[in-house]
């Protein structure tokens, strides 16, 4: 696991971006998994996600599009990016 995953902390800025509730929920779950030193993958998120899998996929896609998450690394793992990388709109 990378150091950035181990040092993930939920950033309050997520609430100021006007994102959908499900997108914010997905971000919070990603942070919780990272804080627990668990891999942030679709499979691990689905274990704690309580809505339809398609809603998770849409939320993750928006988080990647806004550069809040990166999904270019190994396998299915997501990486939480620093606030400075986030696309505000």
C-alpha cells in the first residue's frame, strides 16, 4: 500500500464542491477504508456501500473526473489525491 493511502484523511473541502450526496458518501467511505489501511477498491467499497452498485460506479467516476481520486495505479485500487489536485468545477 502506498504512503498516500496510509495518510488519507477526510478533507472538509469535499462538502464545498456541490457534489451529490452519493458522491460525498463514496469519498467518505474511501477515506475510511484508507484510514483503516484497507485497499480502496470497488470490491472493498461494495462491502460497505448500501446503495446500488451503479450508484457507486457513478460516484467513483465523478470523483476521478474531479481529480479527487486517481484510478491509474495498479489493479483496481483508487488513490485519494490531495485537495490541491482537486478540480473545483
